[in-house]
C-alpha cells in the first residue's frame, strides 16, 4: 500500500524533489523526507501540513488497480512482448511472474 501511495504521488507530481519551488513540489519533498525519517510531522509548518493533506487527497483520487501482482506482471510482460507472445514466450512469462 505504501508503495502504491508513493507511485501515485510521484505520478501526480512529476517534479524532482530537489526543486521545491511550488506547493506541489514542496509537498513531495516533505513527503519524501517524512518517509525517510529525516523529518517529523511536528517539524512542518501549518502551510506544509496543508500541502501534504492536498497531496494525500490527490493520491486517493488515483483509481485502484484491482489486479494481483501476478496479473499485473503478466499484462506488462505480454505488452513488452508486443501484445501477442508465442506459446514459448507465454511459458517464460508464466515462470517470470509466478513468484509475485
């Protein structure tokens, strides 16, 4: 779940954390620092906490992918193989994705 949230946030705010110029990039930078344990919520200003709350709302708007990790792996591998893999390629994909 934490990984999904991180991916959703990164997708929603595709801004490098080193450039904290906008509220969105500041929120992402603060989120990254919080997740790394380099900052605590109590260290944030009221404005920064509000930016993080907005970031959380954006992350929750990302539709949930209901597929299992194995199903996502297979779909990604089939797509990578050009959409119509051979029987041999499907067996390889099955082996590659079976441990997820």
